[in-house]
């Protein structure tokens, strides 16, 4: 496996194909390309249709929702609507959709379907089916109106044979404010075998899966829960039960639990390039991996972008991830580390994501060849200067028996340029901080020499 390959996020345009139009039951399964402008879906051949939108791709990284507005002719206008804290200009996405007549019907294969509409504002709504199902169906919601200035997403919960509950969510920054009443369409579908066919022969499958912020493979389509960031930058989401209707043109999806309190939508991505989280993970996966430059992804697919750095696969068992290179009095933040000749260190987000999955620090003094290893347990917590949150700091850590002034010969520290000595420094006065060293026994130090910093 080639771990050094650089990830390229390709544009995803899917679902392109033939439109299926049913005869005995009004039905169309098709796909559409949408951006922030309105695109028309012709429904002129239908009497009283509803539009059920599918899971949209996420080629443009800005989060948002699929928005629908039914016009006076009975046709549907569709666009991708970013959350209101964003600029609203969105690139092209692809989306499957179903166009169906309202009503309750049983298909030839025994599948029972009901479609309808209801009104929903900021308050939870309980919706009762026109006819009870023999078993609780899967329920999918889709907006049919855009009556408020705020974008919104939809959740379902409490599905029974008779009814379900629906909620509307705006971006988190808005809190629990009011929202103008919207028209919402629902599709309820039950098939005992979880697969079937519409009367025109178009097949489908139904399933439920636990989905969170990491991509999950649903028959080769990768879906995940995407939080918006109007209130905070955190995007981690707990597992939710998501219902999926897989049709020939793509996926229809619906979150059916409210375990996580943050506003989210279901999004679709390319099958992701899979990168190991760290140099140690690469070595654990491939014991023959040699030292060199690799791409790693410490916080996973839904986090920051993967980046390249050097992996030392030889020293002390290998698996060391390079996080900083110090060669002079300069220190420069970099999006990747690609050489040992210039001063560079990982950004705060990159460093913190690597630090979160590591447990040891390794420093190597280039000029002398001296080195030292410090377990995180010895340099974090209630020490003088715990392991830094930012590699721009002049001191990586400082452990001192009394005080925090580095003057009494009772401290161990790693510093970078412009620190205590005005240059790179590794001092080892306090015993027991480094678990192993070479050249730093007693009061050894490495003032003014080149320094490489790794973690594992």
C-alpha cells in the first residue's frame, strides 16, 4: 500500500442516467445538478405531486441544505442553500430525487407507500398517516417551501405504524427562535424484505445505519453527518440512526434520532483516500515501511485535511512523526513538513491533532546527535510549563521542582529559538523527566544547535 500518495479531492457528479417514470403509480426517479441558483423540476404531468430530495454531494466544502420551493404552476424549484452565516454562493452539487403523487398505495410487490405534506414551524409536529401501516415504515422528509429567511434542516423521530414526529432546525447560532411555517413532504415506505421494485420495474433497497461525522460506506456511497459552524467550530457528531432508501439514481436519507443536539445534515462524499492517522499507525499497518515522507490524517476524514511530514521508522522502534524542524532563530508555520533544511513547524490544528493520538516526545540535536525521549505523562498536567498547545511557543515544555524561572538547576526543558538562551535548547537538570537520553545525562544541554522534534 502506498501511504505517500497525496490526497486529491475530486469533484463528485453522480446519479446521471435515465429517468424512470411509473405508469400505474405516479413516480419519477431522476437526478439533478444544483448550485445556489434555482433549478426547475417539471411536474406538469402530475396531479398533486410531492418532491423527495436525496442526499446531495459536497463538492463545495461549505455546509448547507437542499431547499425546495413549489411554484404556482405546480413545478418545483430546487437549489443548494448554505447556512446563513456563510456567503451563500455555492458550487455545483448532484442529488437524486423522487417525484411522486400524494396518496397511500400498495405496489405490485407488496411494498406500501404513503406520501403527503404537512406544515411545520419551530415547534415539533406530530403527523398521522392517512392509513396505518402493518409495521412501522421508514420515513423521509423533504422541504417544499422556503418561507423564511433562515435555512433549515429536518429531523424525524418516534416513528410508529400510525404516525411520526418532525422537527425543523436552523443554524445553532439562532437558538430556538421562531420560524415561519413551511410546507414539508413525507415519504413513508415499508417492505418486509427491505428491497423491492416500483411498478415500472425500478428497484430499491431500504436500510438503517448508525452514522456520525465520519464517512460510512453505503453500497459504495460515503455518507456522513455534517454539522454547521455558526456557533462553534466543533464538527464531531455522535451516532444517529439514519434511514436510507437506495434507488438507481442515488440515495435518499433521513436522520431518525436526536441523540446529538447540534444541527446537522446528511452529506455525500467521494470514496475518501484512506490515510493512516500517524507514522506509528503506518508502521503498525506495514512493518516494512521505511523512513521517509508520508501523508497522514490524524483527525480523520471529517477533520482537517491530511498533510505530509517525515516519519522516522528506525529510531527506537520507529513510528515517530516529525512536527518541527529548527535550524536558526526563525520559526515558520507550515501546512506540511517537506525538508530538513528550513525552519518549519506544524500548524496549531495539525499539531494538536497529532498530539491527541501520541504519548511520547522525541527531540534530536542535529549537530551533536544527542537525543532524549519524554513520555507525555511527565511533561503534561500540573507542571511548570506543560507540553505546548502551539509549536510557535519558545518553550515546548518545562518541568521544574520549584518555581518556574529556570535558574535553580532543578528543571528539564526543551526550548526553541528566542527562548531562555536565545536559541534552541535542551536542558536536563531534573532527573526522571526524560525516560531515556543520549548525551544529556546530568546537566547536559544543547544550546544553539539544530533541533528536530517528533512525537509517537
